[in-house]
C-alpha cells in the first residue's frame, strides 16, 4: 500500500500520512516528529482496530498512554473554573492519583492502599490522614459468625473501663509530606533533598519523621510549626476531641484489645468495633450491679 500524504499548505512541515502496510494514521512534522515518525518517539497513533496511542506507536488498549519524557504521566482536564489531573506518580509501578493540581482527592497506591485526601495512605483505607472527618450515613462491619472463630462470651471489662478514663485533646494541624517537600525545594536545592529522599515517593510513609537529626530536619520541624501556628485558629483544629489514645500507657495497660496495630506491630489507632463491644459489656455489668442495689 502506498503512503498517502497530505500537507495542509505548502509552507508547513505538518504531514498527515496513511502509514502504508503498518495500517495506522501518523501525523508528523517530517523530521523530529510531532506525533509519530519511524526512528522517533511516538506521540499519537490511531490503528485500524480503533486503538489510540499517545506516546506509543503500538497501542495495545483502547487508550494507551506512554510518557517517556517524565517519571510522571498526567492526564489533565481543564475547564473555565477548575483543572483536574489524573496522574501516574513515581517511577516503576507508581501511584495513581486524582487531584486538582494542589489538593489530593484520591490516591491508589501501588502497594494496594487507598487514600482520600492524602497522597500517602498508610493503611488499606486512609481517609485524609488525620486532617479531617469521614462522614457516612451507613456503615456495616463483617460481624457474621462465618468470619470468626473461637467465639466466647466477654466479661470483666467494667473495672478496666473505670481504670482507663477517656482523654480530651485537640488534633495537631496536619502538614502533608508533599507540602514539606515543596517548601524544602523552594528554600534549598534539589540536591539537598535528594540526599535524604532520592526516589520520588521516598519522603512518605513516616520517612520524614524518621530522617536523621541535622540542619535539614531542624529546618523542617521549625517550618512545620510555623504552618501549624497559622492553621490552629481554624475551627477544625480548635474543636476538642474525646476518646482513647492508642499509644497511651493506660490504654496499653488496661484496654490493649482496642489498640489497632499494623503488620509491624506498631499502634495505628483505636479499633472502634472492639471498643463498642467493651462498652456494651461494661453496661451489662453495671446493669447487674444496679439491679442488685435496687433489690437490696
């Protein structure tokens, strides 16, 4: 099959080609390639099966995007009022992120974790990484016997509840790992940052907490505290919270059952289902005591 070329006018290098035996449409500039040219990088290909390739000459899905010029591949949707990005972030198997260019909405981490409002979900499902509230009008748990074994009655929790009073606190204003990275890059060179975090995502998952003591860590701690001072007057950080603290000594001593832990055995929060069960049991024990007093 002979290539059929079409130039919009004689003064342009833009060429629309029927690519002959390869059966695909190519749009080139006749040399360095705008879209696809043999020996060059592909930008747009439409094959006879209707598959579209962006950055690849051989799409193997309905839409196949391959960005070889950057670690991150981004699809941008822009309108009059907002710009939204869908981005594959990071080298290798990166995270899939939906965001508006500044605020993260949804992250699908390559390890399987899902984050809403956070770019670094630390659990299977991480909602806003501690900086906000999740609201649902219905929430059911897998509380069927088929999911459990060694079922037995629980008792004796009233004394434990009495020995472990609830505590009040304010949430610490949340500064994200990406905000810290952006601030460091603005203040210092990228070389300084890369000494501690050579990979795109290596500053996440508590890496900033665990970085070695030194001038950079001191600067980051001071910068974060300045940010928190600015944020603290907001209502969400002024609101008093009430409950158990997962890594408090009294919780570990009297109610270790309510402490959620990760695969490394580290406390991550309070298991609310267990906490409800303990309070349920304590109410039953208290009811028995009240009934005995009323009958005396």
